[in-house]
C-alpha cells in the first residue's frame, strides 16, 4: 500500500483464500464496514530479526477471517513512557488505515471502531495508546511486560486503569514480570476484563520454528488457543455493526 507511516502488513476480510499468494480483494459489503485492529509486536525473540513483524500471522489471520482489518506495522520497539513518540506513531498507523489506505472506504469510521492487540512491550504500548487515544473498542494484551513500566516511571496500575475499554489479558504462569496476579494488578482493573493464565513461556504465541530459543512451555496449543480466544473476545465486546435497514421480501421500499 502507498503512503503508510512505516512498512507494514494488512490482513483484511476477503472471499479469497489462502492468505498467501496473488492479489486479494477485500470483501465489499453494502451493509457492513470493517473495524480496525492494530497489532503491536514486542521485542524480537532474535534481537537482530528485522522481519519480526512478519512472524505474527495466526492472530491477524484469525481476526481478518472474523471481519476485522488488522494492521501489523514494523517499528523500532522500545519501552513506551508517557511521552514516548511511539504513541503518536501507533495512532498515525490507525489513522492511516481509517482514512488513507486504498480500501479505507470499507473501514468502519466510528471513533470507537478501533481495537488494540499487543505482545510483550507491544502490550505496554497498546495500553498507552488506549490512554491517549481514548474511546477505543477493546484491548488484548499478550504477556505484557508490565513490571518494565517502572523503568520509564509509569505506574502499572494507573496505566491499566486508564485503558477504559473491555480488556483481555493473557500471561504465562511462571514468568514473573508478566504475572498480573502476583501483585493484584488484574483484580484491581475496573470495568470488563478477562484473563487467561497459561503454563508456558513468553514467546509461546509464535511457532517454535520462528524463534532463536528452544525454550517452550509444556502446552503446544498456546498459539492456536490465543488466536481463537482473541477473536471470540473481540466478537463479544467489539462486534461488527450490522445494518439496521430492513428489506422486505417483496423488495418494495
């Protein structure tokens, strides 16, 4: 696509499968418009991996099949403090998809028709974007490195409370810096919230053949289950807006 804020990949509803190979056409419906989901990756498992944003496929594909436009940008990842330029960058990617993307006319233009999904540091950035942008539809945080917020003088509980939208958190049971139950962070979040604690490791959301390390949790299904639960969560709290127009059987206006 032309003119995006960075190199990125866009997954979107299409009647053509599979997702790889050839030019695909976005599904154009006279009644529906597709909400935008911004997916923010974290620090690469392999520190020199310049294509890390391309490793994330299963969750964006699942969401695209469920009726969402999912934008996965490539960016230089860093801890997002309250004044981080990454917050403005993420918002610019959202705004580009909603206004300047070649298929923007098929995007839901309601201000709240935006959801955020982030992994690790990307989950932290998602929380900061939700705080600044306001009025988002939902947020999904995969193994957020929440304790790292202290490095940039951000209060973890305040950052979580400022999300202001239904949120779904997943974390690995034995990874201390992402375990939200260890200091009651999850319990104290107001509003609609869900959580999944899995017996795994920090990068279990990716296929094992795409990682430098062989360290994996005991459950091989974390990647698949996380994608399906993310789609189910968004379908519940961030559904597609269907047309209220009633067309009678005789087709008379």
